[in-house]
C-alpha cells in the first residue's frame, strides 16, 4: 500500500502555525509542501524504505512508509520551513537599521525561529539515532554493539 503525501503533510502542518496555507489554493499549497518535502529528504539519513520512489502526479510514495519515517520526514520539513522563515525575516532586517529592527517584533520572532530550528536539528538527530537502533519489528537491535551476543565474559 502506498503512502499518500497528505499523511506527511498532515503531520508537518500540525507542527507549525503558518497562515500562508489558509490563503493559498489547495494546488498552490500542495506544490509548496512538495517542495519543502523534497528539500527535507537530504536530512533523512539512511531510510530503510526508498523515499526517492514516488509519484508527484498521484502524490504518493510507491512504498508504504513506516510511521517513524513519516514522523522523521515531517520534522525535517519543519526544519526546512523554519529556514525559509529565517531567510524572509533576514531580508526584512536589511530594510531596517539595527536599532529599528530590534524594536520590532520581527527580531523576537527571528530569535524564536532560530531556537526552533536548533531544536528541530536536535530532534532529527535523536529520532534518527533511535530509528537506527530499531529493527523492522520495532524492537531495539543491540547485537552489533560491543560484540553483541558473541561477547561473553
């Protein structure tokens, strides 16, 4: 069974608060979300399911993506989205003097976005590490560490 893009998009949209997606049409929103998703694939390290096999016409992955991988992609999308917001605010900052910019709420917003992006990076690393130690059954696989089952005292 193929995983539709909408499953990933739903997870991602629950993580952010952006009024832009209320203003755009469905087609424009999907095109933007597909772009963010494709950019986020570089942050997903060693996926066990091939995420490059997908169809943008049917808007679904060829394979059924596990829940953990879907969550990992949505967190990576949040990281990419935060980066886009930071660039937008940095462009706004260039129009103001440093003193004027600090007086606006944009400066506070930028600080919060940078913090959120840092937290996303840490969350991605943590989730990737947890996923790397689990097998397809969801149980931890510690056999490869410190000799595993072969190492006996």
